[in-house]
């Protein structure tokens, strides 16, 4: 396990470094005029523009800029924001928004896991009956209808009939978080329900289930001690990654409800050519994805001890 962890950590660091390097080079391919605001472009002379670019190190050879970038990463120096919040530390800018997205994301992930898996279990227990049809209809509806339409339905119903605020407010966090959390949970609930039902139905057809019934085990014992446990093995690999990426924010949902979270930050930083913010966000999202994959592998091993992470007979 230790050998596997060290190996994956090394691979992860290399992957993150490659991603950061590619983004760094792509951002440097943009015209330098993007570095300035429209007002600055109108007022600055060519000499003033060059002086500003020189002060930022953007006139240095690309190799020198890249080495300076690596040196800053080594010292965990992510620089300051120029356009999103001029002069503020990038860590501070991202940290403030990450806290909002993390709170909504974690609550949504918890609700999605609980409701989605329970819905999948009930659909399996009442397979081809009314409850199963209702669950399937919900899953199909959520996956078929554009997110903006489903968000609009939640907004109209939640505000008109339940009285919840339509926009997120830092002064009224609790009630104004309800509709964003519901919208963030809709697709995840459908996904967990779909895969739980699919894997559990598949497990019910296996020979060991027939043997368990012959031994006289009750339906609940078979369902929870055998079917659910084995059905969860292929699912748990993706649970940590989905949770971590949800914590990273949702672009559409956060714009729809004016949530000051991580979702719109990356696109805003790219549009406004805030280099340090863009680079740091890319590194953060890459790290979340890689950590999620690693934790998924570990969870699979914990759920099913027959799966090993190292060795000649390793499943992964």
C-alpha cells in the first residue's frame, strides 16, 4: 500500500506539473493587449505598456518565465490577482469563494448519496412496479431536460409555493442556499439511483443469490448484506471524485442563483487575463480530480478486500 501510494503521488505531481505547464504556455500565447484594461490601452503609450509587461516578467524569454513559474510553485507562491481583485493574494481570492462552493457542494453531495442510493435500493426492491417506474421517469427526465430548464422549474416552484429566496444572499445564507443545493443535487441523485439500481439488479441474477435464498436468508438480508455490498464496489470508485469536483463549484448553477463561489471564477479569470488566478485554479482542479481517483481506488479496496492495489495479482 505504501509503495502504491508513493508511486501514485509521484505520478500525480508529474501530471499536475504537466497540466500547469500547458496552461502556462497557452496563456502566454494570447496577445499581450489582454494584459491591460480598455482604459489602460487608451491611456498608455507603447513605452508604458512595455514597462508594465517588463515589470510583470512577460517580456522575458519563455524559458525564463517558465523557470520562474516552477520556482514559485516550489515555494507555494501563487502570486497576486490583477483583475479579479487587484493586489490581493490569489490564495485569498480563491479561498473566499472556495468556502462558499465547498459548503454547498458537501451538503449537496451528502443529500445526493443518501437519496440517490436509497432510491436505487427501493427501485430494485420494487422492480417493475409503480415506484420503480416513478424513479426511472425521474432519472430520464433529469438526464433528458437541459439543466437550465430544471433549474427554472425548481426556482419557480421553490419561490412561488415554498417562499425560498430566488438569489443567494450572504446575509440570509440558510434559506437562500436551499434552491441552489436542490439544483446541484438533482443530477447526482439521478446518477446514483440509476447506477445503484443497475448494479443491484445485475447482482440479483447471480448464482450466489440463489444459494442464499435456498439457505433461507430473508430478502432484507440478501439485499443489504450481499447485493448492496457487491453492487457498491464498482460505484465507490467514482464517489470521491464526484464529491471533490462538486465542491469545486458549478458554473451554471452559481451563475443562475448569483452564488459567489468557484464556478464562474475560472471563466472570469480567463476572460480578464488574470494569469495567476487561472494557473492556480487549473492546478487546484487537477489536484481535486487526481485525489478523487486515488481515494476511489482506496475505497474499492476497503469495500472489497479481494481487490489489491499492488502485486502481480493486482486488480488495479
